[in-house]
C-alpha cells in the first residue's frame, strides 16, 4: 500500500506514503451518487482531484498502474469495511476485484487504521 517518494532518484526512503484518495466520497455524493459504493469508488479513481499521472510522478517514476492499484485497494477496503460496520454481509467480490480476500482486506484495515505502534 505504501510507496516511496521519487524512487527514480535511487534513494532509500525512510518514510513511505499511502497515496491519497482525495475527497472522493464527497465529490461523488455532491454529484448525486452513493460515494461509498465500490463501483462508484473504482470508477471515480481516474477522476480524482489529484490526477493519477501526478501521483505516479511522485511515487512510481511515472508508472500509473501501481498507484491506481493501490487506490483501488484502498477503495475496496473502504467499501468492504462499510458493509462490515453497518452490520451487512460483506461482498467477497469487492475484495476479489482487487486480488484480495475479505480476511486480507480486514488485516489491511487493521494495519492502516487501528494498529498499535508495535504491530506496524
């Protein structure tokens, strides 16, 4: 999930960054769409406030696909955990669409949102 900053400079990063999803949910909601729906989130990744090409220049020396894959995983995690937190049955197809299973999505959520310092 985390990417180094400017890997083309061949420096060893001390800090890794998770690309921002931007205020994507708000933008979708203002447009009359369900901002938490996985399909809407995946479709909106290409139209983020911060262009994918710019994020790719920062994190992957211009390669857009790893950044897009990371953002899709974050979107899948958000959609999966929304179902989980609302007491709904999580849809395993959401995790499968990004090459993960529900257990891996929940582990990723724990590391990104809830992990204690010594678990990171």
